[in-house]
């Protein structure tokens, strides 16, 4: 007997669910029983009506159900959310990489078994994103549990991502509990300090997923001239300066980002050996090429160039263009640290793009390290889509 409304899949479309992938796409659905309510818990059955999983329904997204459990005896109720939130927080307590930080990701959506729910810690505040129908449906319960499990000054919502709009919900930027966060929150990341704008900054305010990579970059920057392209609030540039770079040039097209970067250099007591350029990065790189300017280290951390499959070809050209320019600007023995945060650009494709860029630039380069998102942004083996950030550290001959 079915206790929840039911979804019955088309014949042969149960394989991904059996592999515990958390998404059921609309094309796999044969029958939707009951009266669908967005966010409501539905049971998923194969074409022979054998129970498979249980999750949250969405009428507007191409992802009809985001699965929450593969255990038929597990009920989706308040205790479920309590248990899953505690599990996610417990996982972070075991990560040595973030023990010296007071800002990191507490809940990473599907990879923590909580589809559409992102929670980031910034000092005494939590910043959340609710980007699925199920997350929105259970939001009050989730917020109540967070306040109970992780006492903080306030919980702020930054639900302004494209994925939320695809689920049919408007953007929301609002304080959900406690006091509203200040305009800037100062955080600690290992030996570095940053001011974070959680109200209007990128993502939830800061690129927490680059924490480990900022630490790794420091090993290549001592006594080097470093270009920090797409610098945003200065993260990689500050890491380079703290590591002993002789000069760090930070380039970003946003005046607000440049000003925040200047403030962040100051709070880290870095007063010399830095410069800031407010300009389109592509234009700046071309100007450097034309003037034969060269760098010892170039860091490329661009925004997402590919937000959908239809953008893949154009986005790949964008990645190739900036890496081609970077290879031309590196001195012999120089270091390129290059990234893509586009989930549709898989690691092997990204490596091919960078390789093609090196060939077209007439440079020989070797990979010193493969970089990925910090471990507080884990990747579930059953959800490879959770791996979105990838990078390479290359040495140029």
C-alpha cells in the first residue's frame, strides 16, 4: 500500500535510481499518481511497481523528483532533516583542511543527501541557498534545525541562483532567523583574513570552494611576479603576496570587487607590492600580449562560462582564449594555475582545452597538480555532477 503519492517510471528507466543517482528526469516518468504538490514527498516505482526511492516532487523543473532516501523504511519528516543536517556537520568536523577556518560549507546539497540545500558558515552567521522545490517546501524545518544544531547570530538567505528560477521560485535575499548580517563579515582562512559581502557578493559571498587551492598556490609564488586575473575580492592575490610574491597585479572588471580586494589586502597588512586594474580581463591580457609584458605566475579563475549544454561550444572557446593568452604571457619556467567552475566542462575536456591552448601558443607545458573544490564541497560517488570545479597547475618551458 502506498503511503505517499507515487511516480511510476517508464520501462528500463530505473537504472540511474538503482545506482543511487539523486535525480529523476521528466523523460523517465510514465505516470504521476495523486495530486502533485511541489516539494511534496513522492515514492518512485519502476515499471513493474517495485519500490525504488523516495524524494521531493517538482512540476516545473526537468528534474521531476530529487531523491532523498533509498531506504523504504525511512520517512521524510522532521527527524529526517535533523539527522541529515547533523551528519553533514559531523562530516566537516573531521576535515583537517578547514580546522583553521571560520568560514566553510556546512551543507553541500545532493552530495550531502540534501538536494537543493546549501549552507555556508561565515563566522557567526549562516548563509543559505534553497534552489529546489523540496528545499523550499521544508525550509522552515531546516532553518529551525540549523538554529538548534548550530547556534549562530543569524541565518541569511541568498536564494538568487539560476537553478531556483528553473524550479519556478523567485529570487529571495532576506534574513530568516536571528539578526541580519553586517554589510561585511570578516572571516579567517588559515593565515589569511577576508571581508565578505554576503548580501551582494558572488555565490554566497566568497569562493569558499577555492580554500585548499589558495593554500596550494602559495608554494609557487615566492619572489615571483604574479597576475591574479578575475581577482574578485583578492583571494588568490592575497595568498600570493603572503607567500612572498615580489609584485601581484589583480585584474577584475568590477569596481566594487577591486575596492573590496584593496580592503582585503589592507586587513592582511599587505601595503606594498600590489597593484589593481579595473578592466575586462580579456582586454587586459591582449594589451599585455601586444606590449610583450610577461609574468612568472598567472592565476585564471574566471566566472562560469558554461551554464547549459547549449553554451558548451562558446564557453570552451572562451576558456581556450584566456589560456592561450596566458601561455603567451608566461616567462620560461612560469606557472599557470587555471580553473573552470562550469560543471558541464568535465576535467578531461578542460585539460584538452588547456592543452590545445598551449599548442596554439607554441609553448610546452607540464601538469604539476590537478586541483578540485575543497573537501567541504564533497562529491558523492553516485552524483558525479557534484564535481564542478577543476583546475590545473602547469609549468611552462
